[in-house]
């Protein structure tokens, strides 16, 4: 059975080195999390698979890594300075602040809450008798706009520098580099630019572990196309399918726990003609994993051309007299949310004969370790043989291997199950020719995480089995 509460996964992540509370030895900092040795491997592998599928395996895609700090005019042109707001409400009794729309989502659903205007938030909270999560009272201030961007200062003298912002999304770095990328890479429409990077939003009510934090990582694509040559509906559907395929076919998330959700007309940005999210069924309800496709028309490039004075038109290489502003389709993935969904989806508790086994049934492509090598005991000649095998596999493959000698072999198997290691290789006394009852010399036992089946295999055949 899967985890029944988020606390079960949070406990495993802390205990096994996936995710730690940020600044923990100083009492922490609310809603900040550090990826531990296993967590960073999991997240990096998710990003690697994303880059492989959407950049390396496509002839129409290139990559970019733009700066976190950008000229503030970028955010004025994009509308973030004036329009990037959440509806903030205060509890009059305890003075705690919340996002009014998120409180309403719990009772009314995402779709119903999303269409409410700012002045409707507080009356709806009262009408639905939604109490303060902190003190339990239902006495709210009117909702007001709260800009989500983090401000900082650029300059050597405090108080005299220019105000700049930590980027709230990675997309604008792609738009301002559109001309540079298209010209240097000699790209023909349609083409896309992909980027993985940090973004920062001063969320009012972050929470639910790593689902909503103020610092997070995005994996975004801006796909440029000519609407006179490619119907936006066709491009839209292609990216919906590709986004779904990444989550299901590449990462192995159970499709039963995923759904598409089309944005209502009142949810869409004024320039958008359509957005569809893919949501995951988290323990607290459905939550967004990614925007499978968001049609931004030509808004972004037009805005940056207008505010910068730079010509951002694309010149048709087959007809130099034809210049257009391309339209854009944006698939946008949250790396942290996807990592959380992958962990939740893989978390399994199985009843064995006299025990309950906790196992992360991670897809082998994203498991932190590819395999573990386990000497049966701490006897010196066993450890030497196991280390020899470890070095051989590391030198001849790109597999990432754990070498574990702490505890009984049964406890080590359970530990590897809990962190999602697909295969374990046991080096025993048969391997070194001291006990034929355990197996022939120069053979090892390979154990499968999910089936628990064990197979005796000659060391000479091991590499072929592990890399096929």
C-alpha cells in the first residue's frame, strides 16, 4: 500500500538522506529544504532524463542557462512588476497571513477558487465559514494584492543601489535571448529553447513539504512557431502528449494518479488562448506538477521588443523579406514537485510473512543508486573481493554504486529497499571459494528489489546483465 500520510514520506526522506529541513541546527528557516546525498541524485537524474528527452533527443531543441539576476526592465516589460500578485488576507484575531484563494481551494476546488476576483475573496471566506488555520476564527481582512517577487539591491553602498529582483520564473531569460539563440544556432521555425534553473517567489503560504516553497527549480521550454504554418491547437496537443509521456513513460509515475486540467477562461492570462496542467493526486488532494502546454501567443516577444527597442522579429531564411514575431507554446515543469510526486508514487509498504517492508519502487532511471554491493560479512577477504568487484564495475560502466558493510545482510537489504536501489549484489563465501554450499567460486547473488528474487550469476556475466 502507498503512504497514507505525507508524514511517512517526510520521515523516510530525513532518515535516509533524501531531504533535510533547511538550516536545521539553527532552528530551521520555514519552508526551506536541503536535498541530501540521495535526494540530490534523484533530482539530478530527473533533470537529466528531462534534458535527454526534450533537448538531446530532438533536432528542434537547444538549451540555455540564463542569469538569475536580470535588468529590472525585463520584469516591467513582462508585467511581473505590476501584475505578479497573490490575494493576501489577514486574520484579524491572530494576525497570521494567508492566500485567500488557497484556503478556498480546499473547500470549493481549484477551478471555482481560481475565477474569483480580488474583492470576492473575503466575502466568500465568510459565506463558506472558512476559519483561520492558525487560531480557528473566521474574521478576515479584505483581500489585497501581494507582489511575489523578491527584491534585492545592486550596488556597493547599502541603501544607494538599484532595486533588482530574483527571477520568479526562468522563461523571461529565454525570451530576452531569443535573437541571440536563433541567430547563433541558425534555427528554423518551429524550434524550442529549454532551460533548467532556480526561481524565487515570496509565497504567502508555502507548505506541504517541498510542494510549495519560496525557492524552487523549474524545467521550462519556450517553443517558437509560425501560426500561419503550424496550427496552435496541433502544437498544443503535441506538447500535452509529450509532457504526459515524460511523467508516465520516462519517470514511471502511475497514470491513475495523474490528470489533465484545462484552465477556465477566467484563469487564463489576458494574452493566453489555452493552458492545460497535469496534476498529481497528492495526499492532500490534486496539485499541479506541470503546465503541459500554455499558449502565450506572441505576447512576450512583442512586449520585449516594445520596451527594449530591439528588433525581435524572425526572418524567414527562405524569404528574407518576410519577418514575423513567432508565437510561443510553453511547457513548464517543477523539478521539486515532480521529485516529490516520484517519491510519493514509489513509496510502498508490503506485508511479508512476519514483517512489513517499506520500499521505494523507483524507476531504475531515477533511483539514487543503480545497485549496491554487499559483502556477506566484514571478513577481510570478503570485503577485498567486494571492493575488487566495485572497482571493476565503476571503471567499466557509468553506474552509481553503493558499498554497504554496516549491519546484517537482512538489514542492509531492507535499507536498500527503502532508498529504492533496484539491484543488490552479495559477495559471499562461495564467491571466494570457501563454501560451495553458498555457490560456485567467482559467482555472486544478484537480488531484485521488487520481486525479491535472487539469482546466482558468474562475475564474468555480471556486467552484461547490469548494462543490457
